[in-house]
C-alpha cells in the first residue's frame, strides 16, 4: 500500500497558558515561548518536499473573550513575530498569508500583515498561513454571502470551496496539542476528510522531532475517502 502524502498540515497550537502555569509564570510567557515553536516548525516544513502548506491557529473569533491584557499581549506578540520573522520567511523561501477577519485587528497589525504578505508573495517552498481572528463558521458564512452578492442563485460545493479564504487545498492532517480533543471552530469546511492527531504535549514543548514522528504515523494511515 502506498504511503499517505502530507501536502497541507494544520495545527491547533494549544496549551501555552498551562505551560506557563506549571512553571509559576504569567500566561504571556507561554505565548512567547509558543511563538518560537512556530518558527521551528515552519522552517522544518519548508524543507519537506511534500509539504506545500502549513496553517496555524493563532487567534480564534472566540479568543476575544479572554482578559483584555492577554488579548492586547497576543496582538503585540503577533506584530513583533511578523517583524522579526520576515527574515526567516525570506531565508527559507516561505510565502506568508493570514486568514480570518482582519478588520477587527489594529491598523498597525493590519499593515504589518499586508507588508509581510507582499514581501513574501513570490516565495514558493512553503505557504505559511496564520489564522487570526479566525472562525470556521465565520469563514463559511462570509463565503456564502459573497456568492449571493455576486448574484448566484444556486450554490455548489465547488463555489464555496473557491470562495473561502483558504482555497489552497483540503487539510490532510490536523494536529492539536495539549490533550484537548476538539476543533474549536477551526477550518470546518477544509477538515471534512482530514486525519486527526491529538498530542499530549503542551505547545511550548512541541518539537520538530515529535512532528517527524506524527508525520511518520500519518503516512502509515489508510485514507479511504468513503471508498474501500
Ligand atoms: C493557545 O494556548 C494559544 C491561544 C489560544 C492564543 P492557550 O492560551 O489556549 O493555553 P491553555 O489552553 O490556556 O493552556
Ligand atoms: C483554540 O484554542 C484557538 C487557538 C489555538 C488559537 P482555545 O484554547 O482557545 O480553545 P478552547 O477554548 O479550549 O476550545
Ligand atoms: Mg487553550
């Protein structure tokens, strides 16, 4: 039997707060360490010939419910991350994209996202997508409304797929760290036939070695897509 090929990997990075709490630190320290892991995983993915896209869940439409101090910190961290990692994207030939509702983000962060996307748009070894103020239901609803606005009377599955912000490809493998086993409104449409892997590791402790083992496990899986 041939090995399953991983083209699009998606990751729900969870457990930053618990990682910090275990060490008696503020939750923000967990987010800081977590951001460093994104860089390691992105660099690794850029070197894998099969992997075309990696999508990270960085901030959900529900995460606004967190204390303002934590939300503000996360927004600043994202801005600093993009500023600092532009060189990593360029050195590793990585194209950066953001998905989600950007309008609710600060002008400064919106500008940073725009310039990072523009600066990396011709990079071709990997597409690195950050889901920011992202919700799967919001993405589908927006796509359907766009189609209605275009005058569509009958909507096909293909229409929705291409109207989404992530028409790149379906997700082959979804990893969620920290032992939680739920989707939390991540890529609902694109996950319809994904393989799932739930890791007990808290995101700030996640490593390239663990990812390598998870991919090895994924490649052994027999994906049937409803067939036999
Ligand atoms: C994931 O870690 C990061 C974000 C959701 C931004 P959490 O902050 O959810 O960490 P836990 O789940 O509280 O440990
Ligand atoms: C999901 O994690 C969102 C991100 C990783 C950005 P949460 O920690 O917010 O999810 P729940 O609340 O445990 O479902
Ligand atoms: Mg969490």
